[in-house]
C-alpha cells in the first residue's frame, strides 16, 4: 500500500491549513522502528520540504504595494498538538525593523517611527504581520467601506496540496532509505 492511496487533505480554518496523511502503514511501521528523535526529524524535514511549493504559490498570489506581506510569509516548525504529531506552520511575521523599513517605503513614516519607538533596542524582535488575515478574508474599513477577500493562502494551498503530499511522501521514503 502506498501513502498516496489513503491521503486526505483539508483546509481546517481561515488561519491554518492542514495536510493529513492517513494510511501508509508500511512507512509508519518503518518510522516506528527508528529512534524517536530520528523519526521526528525525518517527518519534520518532509513537512518542510512539502511546504516549499505551497509557500511559493502563496507568495505568488499576494497583491502587494510594499512587498511586506509577501516577504513575511515563511515556514517554521510547529509544536504538535498532541504526542506523536509534528507540524510546520506557514505564517506571516517579520522583524520589527523590517516592518518599519517597509512602512517608510510605503510613505508611512509616522507608523515607522512608532514601531521604532515601541521596539527601541529590540528591532530584531518578532512582529506579527497581522493584516494577512484581513486580506485573505476581506474586511470593513473604519469608514464603513467593504473590502472584498483576496484569497491568497487558500488558493495557494488548493493549487499545490497534491504536489506537497507527494513531496512529503517521497522525502519520508528517502529519509528512511538513508538510515
């Protein structure tokens, strides 16, 4: 049995997408036979490798004036929500310094000055680029104007989920074969 026969994919919420690999008992048995730390490393590497095309697809679908949102979308290792689970997260964040530079380039010097003052001495601190959610889901401006959704994350996920699953499977197989 191959993993591809039993693979399911779902978009779990507006803020997070998930790829769930179900089945593939042969690979699961082989991973169980490895040292736990080594098996988790193989799985995490496979998830990062599989998220590569997804990350590129998401970035390519972002319409941006300054490039801040596109440059802030990145992959990071996540904590599993229960024992035996491993995850990677595609999220939008930048350093406070990068955010301030992008605000200045966009002609928003006052915003940049406030960020620099707030993060004085900590410009390498993490700064969430929070507005990606509003771009993805749509929003209403303070003046009452509705801004339609521009679904870049969901569209990127949907376009590459099969390729991501295949890369995850292949990387796990290669990792087990290398041991």
